[in-house]
C-alpha cells in the first residue's frame, strides 16, 4: 500500500506523456486570423543570412541596442550562461532607456531557470519588461507536457527582425564553447515600415501567441504558479543577489558596447543586403495540443513546385505519411536530397538511432542523403527549391516539428539568396558521405570517416527498440 500512490503517480505521468499526442482533436491554424494570408510581394524587404555563432550574437546585441520603442523576443531555450548574460545585459540597458520589452519563452525548456536566476530577475523586476512562459506545467496538468513552443525570433521596433533555428545558449551564440552547434539566422530589414510584409506577419503572429490561454505571466515578487525568485525563506538574501546581479550586468554591457561597437546605429547597410521579391511566413497551429501538420503540408506544396529540392536538417524522423508524400514527389520527377548529421556527428541520440533503423525507407523516399561529418553538429533547417526559393527557420524534418510544436519558417523568393545558400551547401557536401537511393556511398573530397564508439553503438541499439512505440514523440 505504501508504494501504491507513487506507482499511480508514475502511471499517470506516463499516460499524460504518451496519450494526448496520439488522441484528441487536432488543432489547425487560420492564416487569415493571424494575418498571414496576404500578398507580401509589394513590400521591399532586404535580408542577410549567417551561419556563424559570433555573428549571430553580434546581430542580436545590435538589434537590441538599436531599438527605440519596442523589442519582442521568443525562444525555446534561454539560459543565463555567458551569451545569455550578454543578451540579458543588453535587454536591461534597453529597458533602462525606455524601450518596452516583451519576452515569451517555452516554459519547460526555460521557465525553471528563469524563475530561479538573479540575472533574469533583473529583467522580471523592471517596469518596462513583460515576461511570459508558454504552456507551463502546474497543478498536475501533465497532459500538456509534449506541446512546446519552438519559435525563435527577435523584433526591434517596426523596422527589422531576425528569425532563426538557434537557441539562446552558448552552444549557439558567441565563441564561449569549443564544441557548438551550427545554425542559420535570417536578418530581415523593412525598407518602408507600414507596408504589408513578412515583418507585419511576424508581429501579427506574435500578438496571437502572446495571448494564448496556456501562457503564464511572470512578475517578480508575486506568488503564482511559478513562484518568484525573490520570495521564500531567503527573500532578503535573494533581493540582495538581484541588486548585485544588476550591477554586474551593467558593467558587462559597457564591455560589450566597446567589443561590438553597439553605439554604431548604422550597422545595417541596406545597399549591401539582398533584395527579395517576397517573404512569406509559414507556421504551425499555436495552441497547446496536438496539431494538424499544416507547416509540413505547406512545405510539401513548395517542393511540388520545383524539380530540385535540397533539404538541410539536423536529423530525419518521418512517419509513413511523410515518407509517402516524398515518394510521390520522387515518382513525379522531383529530385529530393537531404543533408543531415552522420550518426557519428549528431548530438541527438534519438534522431541517430531512428535514422539507423529507418535508413532504407528514407533512401527509398528520396534521391539520397549527405551524411555530414564536419565535427560540429549542424542544427540548420533549410529547404532550397530549384534556384529561386529558400525556406529557413525552426522546422526540423521530424514528427515533433510536424505535429507537436509551434514552428516558423520563412519562404524567401530570391535567386541571389538561393545561390549563396547553394554554395554553402556545397561546402558541407565536401565533408559528407553521399548515400544514394540504392544504399551505395561516396565520400566527399574532405570527408573523414569516424567509427561509432562501443558505448554509442550500444546506446543506439537500445534506443532503436525503446523508441519504437513512441516515435511520434521524437
């Protein structure tokens, strides 16, 4: 009897984990409702892109420093590590000069640290900062645990925004780690504010998800489902630590200001940016329940318009429907190629194990896979369609991105961007092993083969069997 209650709690938690993503009515997205169904071809938008982590941090700090009225930021992960403190110090400085800041973070992957860290409390306690967590877990509402917000963008005023697949940690920003993830940012500059554009779409999208009922409002010093850092037994000590953190953050910003020349408000030079014909925002449903794979269906629609499709993704986890969709495209004459981490290069053991188990089916549905072995793991999500369309954002080619998480991608009509990204893809191919649809392999000119360690091999073998009943959660 003593063990009965813990056993029931474990069973309840497991049922909440696996059943809701499998049953229940699917959420759909109305693009008209969130202002994403208009024609953006009349807007003049210029872009830059970057795969470099130091450049990614630089851009974010400059965007925050250049804001004069408002800042909007969303993230999947946001930690107060070195790059996180850089961003927090910049946000605090912006709030001090009167900029209104709204920050939305996924609760499961950031909320725990935010409510317990003195640096974050400096932001929470500032009158010009609003903080919300997407879909927190409280009051035993564990059946919502698998529905996460995976959006990653930063908007400064009504002029410029950045959309990416990066998390806000040292693994993705700056040069604080020897081993890191490679990802891609798109910086979009609105030449004529007020015109209907992708910037308008991103802002409209944010206003809807900001008001989702599943969000939790964080306020310093207030008791709610996520208790404040400054409450509790050590309240006075906590308040003092927040004051000390504020001093350190302001000192940190002074150093950042010099290092990155943040006083230079002309850091964006429109003449040096790529002019686009149009940029369209693509999104998944926003609510905290299982989703109709709207974004995947939109991506397939773009792929059907081309003859050559190149997909760069960290890993490939597809269900039967997704594989059949690609196989049908292949039968109609569309060539689909993937570039994903080799199992020796990837950092997601579930993705690696699933690829080993489903490799033959993936190869049967496409023209082949480049298995990237460049050392640092790629985290980039990009589709290149012919020589015209480039689609970049947060959507992994996996079941979680298709059916569980909120996701955003930008479909950009620009031959010049497409050409530059094709050239970058060619560099990745040289350190990859090409595996065609027949399973035959060919090493790139700079490819260096690596053996899977005994421990990794055992882990992948174990996960191949463990995850079979739960693939729809990966």
